[in-house]
C-alpha cells in the first residue's frame, strides 16, 4: 500500500469515528478508532496521530482507565516502532495488552489487502 492510500484509509476511519461520536454511538466510535489504530501500526507517525485522538476521546468520556492506557501507549509506541516489535492487529485500547498481536477484522483486512495489491 502506498502512503497516499494508507493515509486515505486512516483518514476514513478517523472521520467515521468523528461521525459516530456526533451521533452519540460510543461503541461504533471506538471501533473506528480501533480500526484507525490497526491501520496506523505500520509507521510511527500515523500511530502517534491516532493515540492522541484516542486519548482525547477517553478524556472527553472521562474513562480513567482508558486515559491511563492511552498515556502508556503514547510512551510505548516509539519504542515498539524503533525495535520493530509492533503487535499487529492490536486495537490499541486499554482493555487489551499493549503487547498482544490480534487478528485483523475481515473488512479491514480486505481493505488493506486491496490496497497492497495496487502497488
């Protein structure tokens, strides 16, 4: 996947999260942020863009555990990127280990695969 396609997919997930927040659908907003996190995992810059958005949303909702989890992930992301130890598929939320690889949801996997095939 080239950088432009990657950025478009990331922007789409972030925009979807904002739309869901405006409609009051917290669960869907978090799912879109989790998808944005999965997309962002290939490079530090995008990942450092997504975690502050997740942190801001957690602060807005006053979800203390999530706030702490996002602060920890903001600190860990550069180290994981530098060492190449990114747990791909991880949703980036505080309810899962920051070190655990996870399966990528099928719809997101299909989008990533389609874009990878266009190189």
